[in-house]
C-alpha cells in the first residue's frame, strides 16, 4: 500500500472519510494519514489484481479509479468537493492492461460520450478518438513522440478529420 496525503484541514479529512464510509480502506487511510504528510493528494491501494487509487484535487474534488485486471475494466468516478458524483467512466482493457474503449456517463448515469484508444507496436498511446452520445466522432487526437517515446506534441482533428490545432 502506498499513501501520500496532503497536510489537510481536519474537516476535509473527515469529509473524505465519511465519503469512504466504514471501509477497511478508509480505516487504513486514516491510520496512515496520522503518520504521514505530503504535498499531493494521492492514495492508492492494490489488491491483486485490483488497483484502487484516489486523487484529491486542489479544489477539493476527487477522482476515484478502480482497475480490475481480471475483469479487464477500469472504473473512474469524479466527485465535486461535496462528494457529489459529476462523471463516471468505464473502460475496457486489453490483455496488457491498457484502456482500449470507454463509455462516459454523467452524474445520472446517462451516456454522454465514448472514447477509443490505439497503441503503437511499443504499446504507447498513439491515437484517441472521442465520440458524442450518438457515436458521432467529434475529436481525434494523434500523439507525436520523440525517439525515446516521450510525447512531444499532439495533433487534434475535428469530426470531419480537419485539423483543429497542434501542440
């Protein structure tokens, strides 16, 4: 288990723990928090083959991610600072644990979009396609890499495959 939590006001920590309810994870997190301090809001617990990660954002919101390698899924939930669900995403993973396809839901579990990823022969993300709730492509991102594999730029295209911008 790896935990690195920020120096947080007691009320923020208690709020976070209330959201986590009475889970063993929350209890472990509380005990670990008493022993550590740091500058990032990050907590992670791995139970083979399930990996759970919580990221606390500076604005008080958080992102919870659960990656299940056996089921080949990743579940991502984004909450506002009051703990209200804002967005939920479910991704299908390939046999190497990479996100291949995803469905994005709003807070009411209504589908708002889809994502699909393509990887190069080295297993690095090379392209991401984003579609609306009707399955219509609205953006495609192509990643440029240097010889070491580091992303050095992104080319963006609209639903008609016309360039939007390059970075």
